C-alpha cells in the first residue's frame, strides 16, 4: 500500500508540475513575442510601456493612425506577430485596415469608419493568465520577460504634432479677401472690402493684432496683392451674378477672367504676384459635402480648376487656401485634426499630407483646430476660431510654405 501511495503522489506531483513547467517555457517565448509586437506597433518605447504603462500605448497607436497617409496600412507588417497572440478575429482584421478606416483618423468618435484602435490587442491579458499558470517556476517579476529580441522590427516612433501658440486680433469670419503688408515685425492686414473692410496691425510679427494701420493699408483695400507697386487682383460680378477675377498690372489694361458661377459662393481667396487662388462652395444651403472647388487664376489668364490634394478628405471639413511666392497651400480641419498639403507646380503634384495640429496631443478642444491661412510676407500663419472667454486662438506659423509648422 505504501508503494501505491508513493506512486500516486509522484504521479500527482508530475501532473501538477509538468503543465506549470510547460507554461513557464511558453511564458518566456510569449514575453519575447509580446515585446517584438509592441516594437512593431508603436516603436522603441513599446516593450517598456507594455510592462509599466500599458494604458499609454493607445495614444501612440492613435498617433500612428493620425499621422499616416489615408491609404497606408500602419499595422500591416505586424500582422504576422499578432497571429502568434491570443487575440480576437476583429483584432486580426484591424491589422490589415488602411488608416482612413480607423475612427481616430478623422478625430471624430462618431465617424463612419468601421474600426478603432480599441480593436487592436497587445495580448497582455493572456500573458498574465499564463504567468499565473507558470507558478512556482515564475514567481513575480514576470513582466521582465517582456523584452524584445535582437531581430525585432521597430516602427518609427510617432512624432507628436507641435502644440500651438496663441494669438489674438485676426478676423476669423465673413471676410473673403485678405491682404497683408510686412515691414520688419510690423504686419498690416486688410480684410474684406468697402464699408465692411477691417484693418488690423501687429507689432510682433503676427502674434497679436489690434485695430489700426489704415493709413498704411490704402493700397490693400478692395484688392488682393503682395506689393503695392506690383500686380493685383480684385473680385467682381457680372450682371448674371457670375464671379469674375480682374487682373491688374503696369503692363496693360485690366483683364477679367471667370472665377465661378452664380450658384457658387466664393469662400476665401489668396494671391501672390503670379496668381490668385480661391475656394468655392455651392451657394445653396444643405448637408455639408465635399463639393468644394479650388480655382487658380494666373495673372492675365483664364481661371481653371485646381485639383484637390490626394487623400485630403474635405467632407464636413473647414477648408482654406493660401498662395506664397508661387506655392499653393490647402488646409482642411476636421474633428480636431488639421491637415495641410502644398503644391509647387500649380496643383500638378502635391506634397504628402502634414498634420499641423492635433487637438488631443495639444490638450485642446476639437473646436480649437486652426483652419485659416494668412500669407504674411514669405511665410504663412495658420490660426483658428477665438475662444469665447479669452478671445485667443490657436496659432502656428510656417516659413517653408506649409511643409512644417511651429508655434508662434
């Protein structure tokens, strides 16, 4: 009988020890897989965050989606690693999706996109469960096993879009025409035309504006120009209500060109010495759509449509356009995210989309997203709607014609 009991004890001990030993072995391998997966998903900080601050991984995933091109698949190359983890079918499907299919891409929680970064899974729950099954071979400190392998593929760590500065005094609504004069740190801006024109002046390079400067803005009123002695453009309408651009320079009489139809509304215009660009929308009120039309009117030539930047979603977006030294910039703000593209060849090609502002990263409400462009000398200002309580607005500047933005 004693031998029988001994055999039973040995058998029971083996039945208890062997599975736990196997779990410990699997736990070591799983820790490496989890770490390599985190490296692939969010970059070099992934394994450490998975060990110490797993909640912060979601923000890095969101940034990777927000900063990606709309058709790019930011997590596709991580799918093979994800297949080694215990994750849901929906999570596996999410790895193959382009950025525009994630709700976070537009910054809107109620967007129609079918996926979210919340669908992705780092496998931490299954790792914890396996650690419990590996006791006593793994006793505490099991998280130290989440360490990447020497051949792990790292994603580029997403760069956080710049936090904006804050400005004050620029008109933000109801002004189609805009023109500025720059003299050192002094900027004079003229907005609108006729009796409704508004003149403001800044003594600090465009951060703050106050009413004034009318004596210096006589050449700016009712015209779009960059140099009082150079070419200029003005807007007019035919008897049938069609929009017309009039080009003026010293080489000849004014020249008119058709800008838009009577059933369109000119939202914004901007110009340099070579051309005027404009944003037109249908005049009829209705559901917001992407039926925005961009127009380019070269000096003394007929206007033509300007192709929108590829991938820039204009649906329900606040849109503006600017022209600086032959380059054209288009901005679209939607759901607290502001994206900018620029063209050096009058719309034949566009630069990749740049995220100039992200409300979540900046710690600001989505309504603060800047969507207004103002050419100031060789640079451009990007600013938003003013806060009702403080009167200030988010403000960024670009010295490279929209390729990058920095706070002012």
